[in-house]
């Protein structure tokens, strides 16, 4: 090792908080560390010294002079490292399992070549690639933000704070009181993937929850994760949002990344129209649609909804469509923007301010 490399390693080691209580008296061997509190010599580096301070490790004697506070501090740090490692392994296992499910699915499709064209296989591969890309683009923290923000929004609505200008937030106290209101919110997650958004919403207090995804692999994964994590009341169904069979309306419909996936498809614009037709059927009158996108800005989503409303209005006024209809028809259901997440980090691009992720809520008339 070069001397600069060994200095770097020595400095790295120096940074470890354990060195406050340990001393490497031999400059050529930093693995031998003396405890500054009891002068015990530890021969397996700073990690062993910390075990000596914490106590309870097999074949490591506990320092007789360590204050309880110090011992606890290092125990908490060791527990955190252990939990972080466990969580990392769990996430990697989940990712591996998801990739395996996807491989199995595409394998099955290729086997039954009688019914499936190469274009469909290519389309399926594109969908999988889009799915992986989108999941990676959301990044950490978005799920928590979406769940907490949506809970507060629903409580605000339940408590009548959102009638005119929807962006004010209730006090912590009234938010606490409002948690009981969440049981009246039926929730549907479109393109639920691994179902973890519904788990987050369950933690926030929602109880009537359904997730749909057209991928059987995703639904199996979502069910297994929910069972493992004790969320046995979440209902997961295989269903295609674009040709939805689910015959029920929900007060809250969530979409995180699914409109993105649908829009990036080669026939994206047609599929988006099918998407809006389904969503209009699934959101109950007065219900809320919350879309989280990493591919459209808030303004683009609002514009898309306005265009969709306009298209429906024009179609309803078309003399051909009106032929044979009763004179008085119910007003067309439309979506109206009510609020969006403002806490995502923003950046400037080409003179305008943007955010990597947008979460926007619409109310259905
Ligand atoms: C980018 S992933 C997002 C998954 C999940 N919502 C999340 O936030 O982790 C998009 C999901 O939408 C699903 N999906 C795409 N098109 C769909 C459709 N037409 N019907 C149902 N699910 C669909 C995919 O299988 C995938 O699980």
C-alpha cells in the first residue's frame, strides 16, 4: 500500500468514534488497540474495542470502567448498523425476487408463442424496462411524503378545510383528531407494484385498501410483503387499469408511477385516454385522485386533466352523440385541481423552476 493510501486508511480509522476510548500505541499495527479506560489490549482493531466497551459479546471481556452512557452509545450505534444491513439485504432480496418474477413472466409468454406475437413480447419488455427505470427515478423518501401528505389532505377535506382554497394545513391537534376520519376513506392504488405505498397509507390510519396491478408477479410480491409485514387487510387484485374489471368506486385513488408507465408506452397517447376513462369510473363523486409522477410536472398534469375535461365536454355537445339522449342529462364528471406537494426539492432549468417529482391531487365532481 502507498504511504498516502495508508494515511487515508489511518485517517478513516481515526474518524471512528471508538478512537475516543482507544489508542494504537504501535504505529505499524493499528489493529492492536489499548482501552484508555482500563488499559486492556484488544488485538482485533477498533471494532473489537467497541465490543469491549459494549459488553455481552462471546469471548470479549467487558471494560470494568466504562460509563453506562458510553456503553449504551456504542450499543445503539452497533444496533443501527445491524438494522441498516438487515434492511439493505431485505431490499436487495426484494429487488432480486421482483426481477425473478419479471423473468418468469416474460419466459412464460415466450413459451406460449402460439398466442403471443413478437411485438407483444417486445412491448412487455419495454413495459418492464420502463417500470424499473421509473422505480429508480422516484428515489427514497417520496413514498413517505406521498403517504403523509395524502393523509393530511384527506383529514383537511374531512374536516371541511378545503372547500375554497385547498392549500392550508390543519393544526397538529386537529390532524390527530382527524385520524379517525380516515376509516371512511376507501383507497385504491392503481399499478400498486410491490404494494408498499398502501402499507405506508395503512400506517397513516387508512383501513379500507385495495391495490391493482396487471402483473401477477407484482401482485404476488405485494401480497407476500403485506403478509410478512402484518398488513393482512389490504386487498390485492390482478387487473388492467386500462380495461378495468373492478366494479367499485373509491373515495381516494392513488397512482404513483403508473400513468408515467402507461404514457411512456409506444401507444401512450391512446392509452392515456383509456386511463382517464377508467379513472373517471373508479373515483367516487367528490372523491380524490392523487397522481405522483416523475415524468410530468405539476403543470403538465393539471393541463392534461383540463384537456381531458375539455375533450369530454366537446364530445358531449357533439350533435351525433346527443342524438337520442334525454333533454336533461347529468353534468359530466370532471376532475379539478385542488393541491400539490410543495416540499419536493426544486431546481432551475432553462430559467424555470422544476422538481424531479410531482404529486398532484384532483377532486372529481
Ligand atoms: C413505475 S411502477 C410503480 C409501482 C408502484 N406504484 C410504486 O410506486 O412503487 C408502475 C406499475 O404500474 C403497473 N402497470 C402499468 N400499466 C398497468 C396497467 N395498464 N394496469 C395495471 N397496472 C399497470 C406496472 O406493473 C407497475 O407495477
